[in-house]
C-alpha cells in the first residue's frame, strides 16, 4: 500500500463520509500518512491540500473492547474544547465499522512538537525548556479545574474507590506477567495498599500526562493535549504523581519511557509539585504516595514488555534490555514511599 494510502485508512470511504456528514469541509482529494509514536491506537494525518485533520482509530485486528476508546476519547475532547483546556477541535465520530473497519474519529490537526527526549529539548535551551515544562504544570491545573458536571462528564467514570481499584488493577497486571522473582515489588504493592490516601474531589484525569503527550507550539506554549485513551473521572493527584515520576532524572540508557528530565533547564520535581499546589489550591502532602504508585505502575508495564519479550511476542530492537529496568523502578517506588 502506498504511503498516501496507509493500512487501516480507506481515504475514499473517509471522503464519502465527510462529504455526507460535513458537506463542504473537504475541497480536494485526500492523502494520508501514519503518525508514528502512538502506543496503541493508530493516528493518521489527512489532508485535502488546503486543510489538515487527524484520524484516530484502534489498531488493526483490534478486539471489540478497544472500540469503546474512540467514543470516550471523542467525548472528552468534545466536552473540554469549549473550556480553557487546549484540545483539538472535534470534527466527527464514526461508530460504523464499514467505513474503516473499526470505529474512529476525526479532529483538527494541530501544529506543535511532542518532545520525547532530552536531546529533542536541547535546541530550545534551558529557559525555553523550563517554560515548556512549567506550562505543562499550569495546563494540568486548568484540566483539573474543570467541573465534570458542567461539561457533561458527570458519568465519565466511577471516582468512588478509584485508588483502590487502580492498585488492584495493576496488581492483576503484574500477576499476569510473572515469570521471575522481582525483589521488592510485592512489598511495594502491599505498602501502597496500606497507606492509601484519601482522594480529593474527583476531576477529569488524563491518565498518561507527560511532555510527549502534548504539542508545544513555537511560542513554547501548549497547543493541545493528546492521547486521551486512559482518561476518566478520578483522583487528580494520580496525574501529578505521574508527572513527578517523569520529572525524575534516571540517566538510564535505552529507557523505553520519556527521558526529558535530564534536559538543561528542566524544573526539579519539587518545583513542579509546589507550582501545582500553589495554582490548584490542593493539598499535595501525599504526593510521595502518588509518585510511588506511578513508579509501581511503570514497573508493571516494563515487566509486561519483558514478559512478552521472553515469550517471543515483541518485534524490534531494544526489548532485550527492558527487563533490567524493572528493578530500578521498583527501587525508586520503595525509596519514594519511605521518604514520603
């Protein structure tokens, strides 16, 4: 299939649908390309030569459960678009599998850069890097300030017992990937369960909030938050804990997670927490628990990748070293919890 007709994207059927549902939107023949970098759902850039859009769909050969993600993603973007939270303009949701073989949605194409590594940040210099990361904190405050009921998201999740369910869910994920001894991981899981904090009022939670899931414009401001597939209603401090974890310098080669924290000018985790607390007015005294939970969650994800590697189920380079990283994340989790 040619680069302008990537797998999973039937441009003729897409054009027919857009002409029917949004007449006049498309003014010329469509071309499309796959945007690299998505973790699970597929993302395409589509153009008619004058305007550009983005198409999001489940992976090829998806299971039915994944189809629900498209509706949820489109719903949260549509709800947040009128607010101060920067998201692309939603264009169309299609739940008819006959068009692309799976449910999908179309949204506005936003200019901007997702910074994934410290090397990518380096050309910005220390001050612009600092501004971009502090903007990430301020935008998270904006997201958590949205009243879910006011934007029609009162039933977007089940916030009662959110942390307990999350901890149990990731414990089950760990059990599904066990094929070796992992010193300290059961201790970390049990300690997190014993010290479960009381959650503040629920908000819309992004679920994977970090620098490479936003687009930074030429003015170093966030143009759009992307990848809402894990969003729900829940404890806002889970987003903060994840951001703090990603803001910790690891200095590990071949790390499969974003490693922007070592970039010159990147704010320290303590400053990120203080800024969030000052601007949100939330009590962040339990932030160590949330950060330790983020370390635990990533350790489980890494171990899952390692498990699939040992079963011969991964494709590509670098997977052979991922198993070495899991103990590092466990150790960070235990240390963070003890220091908290």
